[in-house]
């Protein structure tokens, strides 16, 4: 007899294995259904719950993450950010993916901190081209003994904020007093990536610990600065490590406002030179899972985006990514440019996100105009 097209095939597994399978599926689908129904973020995730979401059949996972994305965000809005290297190379840390570590022979020339004027000029150009967030990165282990550099960075932050843009910096480890100084300057966010899971971290970096990383994030949070922390995919990690990274941020007392998802750009001269690129389905799974578990967070498609086709990028936006780095460079690696990204937005029905800063600024301008016209 011919089988009707919609008739399911009988499972070849034993009856008890099938029952167990159904139970497992039922509980995983409950976790997913609850994540989709949630009206607010939750902070008591277990690794098993996150794992069950992560391992959902991919098309269903993207459908569910897109649903949550629509509930918490405008799905057509993508934040345009520009990242400038304000101090290149010569870093004493040994992050195995980084061109800027003095421990690797990448041929990168170390520089001093850029001048305040040159940084503000770059921020002005970024704003003119549509970026609403300006991020500044310096290749340092920490800020100990860098009082005068910090003073200049404070001026950079103040200048960027005065232009009506969000300002983010990444300067290595901070103590509480340094975080407070940056908060007082009006810093919007501090970037300090956890990179990967706690378990995989020692295979990537040995010059500092995961807990030191978390300590800086705590100082940033305590100072009232938004937290930007995420990871790099393609560091030789397994699915469990991507799940572990999401678990780490999902169980923080407050979720990071920003979760960057980088894919490794394997740089010549680093220990990870020649590493095979991460499979794209793992990138999508990570973004979709992060969207379901961190519903209110901005998910930032960061380094490695330039290697993705438009279609791949569109899939990431569908799964819940809603920020990109755009401009001439992204630290030491190439970056898709503003014009290219504007064309991409146009084609795929996206628009630059209006950030809180921009909205506030516009409200302020409207209020001013209203006062002028009413005499
Ligand atoms: S701390 Fe930052 S700049 Fe230094 S080696 Fe690690 S990633 Fe590179």
C-alpha cells in the first residue's frame, strides 16, 4: 500500500525509547513555550533549560526567537555603531584570538593613545554617516597607572555624548573608582566580553581569570553604566560552551544591555591562525537562543560580519540580532562600510535604530521648537 504523503513514518525505536523521547521533547517544548510567552526577562535560567532551547530544530528556533524579538523590539530597527581603536597593540594579555597582544607576532605596530581631537573628529564622521553609538577600544590589560590616559578618555566620552551619541569604551579591567569616573563623564556602556564559557576560557586566555572578568563587569554595573558583554564564536568551543556563555550572562542580577556576537577572524601570527570558521548554523542558534533568554538585550552582530553574505546577515536579524558595527574599520579588522550597510537596510526593509539618546535629543529639539513657536 502506498503511504499517504502526510502519514508519519513509524519510529524504528522501541516503545519505551519513544515514550522517553516524547517526555523529553514535551519538557523541552515547555521551556521554549514559556520563553516565548514571557512578558519580562527572567534571571534564574538553568543550563539544561538554555541547552534545550539551543537544541530546538533550527527553523522552529528562529521562528520562536523572531516572535520574541517582535514582542520586545521593533524588528526593523538595527542600531548602527562605529568602533574606533584609540590605542592599538602592545597589550600584555595573551588572548589567543587577538592581533593586539604583544605575546603574538602579528606585525601590528603599537601606538599611543589617540588625541581627543582626532577621536572626536572620527565620532563626528560616524554620526554624519548615521551611527548612533560610538565605541572606543584601547588595547590595555587594565587601567592601573593610566591616570592621564583616563583623563583624556573622559574628555572623549564627554565629547561624544555632547554630539548626542551613545558612548561605549573598552579599556580592559577597571576598578570601582575608575568605573565611577567614566560614569560621571556620562559613559553609556562599557564593553568587557566574557568571550566563551567558564570551562573553555582557560583554553583561550591564561593571563587573567573568568572571575576577574566578572569583577570588572560588577564594577561597571555598580557605577550605573550599561554593560556590553558577549562572546566570540569559533574559538574551538563546543555547543556546551556557547550555552555556557549565554547561561553566564542570563543569570547575572541584571542582564547586560548589550550582547555582542563575534565570529573569529583568524589572524595570521595568533595561536588561532588557520582555525576553521564556525558553522553558520551555530551562529544562528547562539543569536536565537540569546534572544529568547535575554529578551530585552540588544544583540550586536560584531566582528566577522564582513565574511557573511547579505542573506546570512538577514537570517541573523530575523533570529534577533539588532545592532551592527559599521564604518571603515572594526579595531584591527575590516568592517562593512556605511554605504554598503545603508543599501543592505534598504533592500531588506531595515532602518537605523533610534537610540534613547537620539529620541531624547529629538524630544528636546521638539520641545525647544514648540517653545519658540509659542513665543
Ligand atoms: S585584552 Fe583585549 S587587546 Fe589585550 S590581548 Fe586581549 S583582546 Fe587583545
